[in-house]
């Protein structure tokens, strides 16, 4: 199962992913209700809040109506039954749960059915759609390069 | 066509209000024309205008226009960043700042959803932009709020992006505006979202193929940028020239201003995007009239000023 990964070193904070996501999902440009959102001041410390499809999702445990479940490793939700209690949003460690005012429900990234638009429009290639193991291997390699560069790993 | 929403902050009285201005595509003014009465009524006025497509998701749609009075003339300076997009998500198309704050204090202008607040601060003549930014960030209404601070080199957004020239920054400092913070959670309705999304995706694809150098975290790109970016340390806020030709005016009026890509975005591209956004037929000549209006009005105001002063 693939997930969305962000390379923070490459992210330029342009915001294309946010606006195009809201345009795709909501039919209006509304960054605040996009299912991927850039957080942080400017480009310093920027990070993307997007569902990581956790192995043990906190939102699933928190849901009062038990409408969140896992299917093939992905976290999916039966949003028409959501009564917007916000328990999932509060418990999410990634701050990736978004209130959708049109559906009056909380939503997370559904990976556009396996063909995420945000990855296609990311101008810097910072957003990738890949296997979690591959993504973490890349992060480990990047960290090792940085640590060696600073005189670490001796 | 929906009216233009104009947030007015009066530094003389400390009061704020929101007005609607008539705007139509037919007269090619996009609300800029309706601002004329305000220009004529108040001798000291500074306006931040968002273009029609600003914040709608098309590549480079972070265009904005600073209009200010300098040397007796009305001058326009186009820039690109998140500030104007956030302004539109607040439900406003123009932010008008009237008058000058008192000599002893400066003002932080804070715009949230359909609301403008003025915060008075003790004026410090030697306040560094980075310190001002840090102080304002502490009071920002949200993590995603965009903060613009006039610096000695230009108007800097979030300490990274130059969004206005040195002259525009001086105009803001002269009237006593220390910072402008915008935090919007609303959105912009698009008449034909699927068509608009198709156009945007095709444009992004073409841009990615054409320009592979779009910057990275250490080399920030402008909002929804479609242009390669210089390193942060090489930025010069005064480099982006004020509105020089009709092409730039057109780009700014529509909200697409990739300064380093050339004088203007293809008019046909803008026409297609505007048509999908409005859900009605738009012609290139209508758009060009809008661009012409901005440049003509600048000249007209200068002429009137010369006549009145007799110089």
C-alpha cells in the first residue's frame, strides 16, 4: 500500500497541493478545507498535514460512531454517518483530519482512489506517492548523509 | 458578476468597515475603477488589490497589486505571494488603508474572515523587519496566517518572499503600517470546477516539463509559483519593477504574475481560465481593456495632479 510522503527539504511551500486538492474535492479553492494542508510559518519548518494511514489509527479508536475502519491498510471512513463530534480530529497526531463544511463531516485524504492529484501538480517533486518502507529508507539515507556531513556516525 | 468586496481600514479614526464595490467584466475594471472615488476622496490612500484569479489554484495565481501615492502620482506595483490569496479567502478583494496613523504609534493591520482589526503599537523608528515579524507572528490569529512587513528593501512576506517594491514599502511605512497579517479560512467559488481543474492540471504539467528548477525549502518559491526562484539570500525586494506595460497590468489584474517568466501570461490562457472561473464567455479584448484601464488611470491621475499643481 502506498502513502503520501513529503520531502521537507524539497518543499518550497508554494501551496499548489492545498488549493488543487480543495478544487478537486470541494469544487472551490479553499485551502483551509483541503485534505492536505501546509503548516508552519513561511517555508521555515513547513510540514504537510496529511493522513499517514497509521498502522494503529488513533482516529479509529477515538471515533464515537465507529465509522472509521481500515481497508487494505488504508484508513477509510463512512462520512455520511459522521456527526462531526471532532474526536478523530482531536486525536490525530498529524492534525490531518479536516472538517468539510459541505458534507458537515470530518474527512481525511483518500489518496484520490490511488492517483493523487497533489503529487502530479507538486512543482518541486517534494510530494511522493510511495510505499512507506521506501519512504522511510529514503529518510534514513538522507539523515545518514546529514549526520556524516556534520561529523557524526563515527 | 459578483461585486468586489473591499475592506477599508481608516487609520485616522481607527475604524474599519467592509464595502461592496460594483465591478463588471464589461467595463474591464475588476473593481479597480470603483476604487477611483476613494482615490479622489482621500489624499493618502494605499490599496492592496487581489486579481480575479488570485488564490484559485492556477500556476502563478498569487498575483497582487499595491497602489499607493508617491510624489503626487498614483503608482502601481505588482507582486506575487500568499498574501492576496489569503485576502480572498477572507472574503475580500481589496484592502484599502486610508490616512496616516499618529506620529507616536504605528499600526498592525490584521485581516481575518470578513473582519479587519487595527492594533496600535508604539512606533519604533529602527525596528528591524525580522523583529517585527517575530513579534507579529506571536499575535497571529492562526498558524497559517500570512504576514507582510515593509522592510527597507521592500515588502517581505513571511520573511522570505518579496511581494512589493521598495517604494511600496516606503509608502506603507510613511502611513505608519508596521505589518499586514491575513488569515483566511474561506474559499473562492468556481463556476466550472472540473473544467478549471483540467486547465490547471494541464498548465502545471506543462510548467513542470518546461521548468524543472522550481526551488526548494532553502530557495522558496512564490505562492503557486510557475517560475524558477533565485536563492533566498539573492532576493532583492526592489528588483520587481512597478507595473510597466499593459502585459504586466493584465497579468496583475487577473491575479497571475510570474514576474520572471516574461512580461505576461498568454492572454488566451488567461481567457480560458477566466471563462471557467466565471462560467461565462470572456474575450481577450475584455481582458486587455482591464490592463489598459490600470495603466491609463495611472497616467490620467498624474496628468490631473500636474494640472492642479501647475507644474
